């Protein structure tokens, strides 16, 4: 077995964009993919990377985005699981 690539358990960045699927009529987001594009600050300047959102967080992100209360301009700490998916986030400033 080859070792899995090292994935940081937490990254600091800003939400730059969000990709939401249209939910099926009368249903919750559920299994539909939700992605966030994060602006990450590096030594060479900002980089923009897409991250998938873990299934258990998808509905929360979808609801926040639809209500326009997703913290788009705030710097956040994003918790990342071993697959590279966002499993949680908190506003740090």
C-alpha cells in the first residue's frame, strides 16, 4: 500500500466562490456535491483552490449561501479531513 499524501488538518483562508447544485424539487441537498473556492495566502501571493464540502456540512453551507450569510469576506479556519474535504470552519477574523 502506498502512503496517502499528507493533507493539512486545518488551513486558513477566505471563501472566494461557492458552487451549489440545484436541489431536486422538495428535497434537501443531501448527496449533491457542494464546493468552495478558497483564497489561500502564500509566500508568492494568494492562490485559489477548490475544495469539496463533506456530506454532513453540505446542507449548512447551502443554507448559509442561499441566505447570503456565508462569511465570504471573513478569514476562516477550515478543518480538512484525510480525503481533502472541508468538514467544518470557523471565522477567525
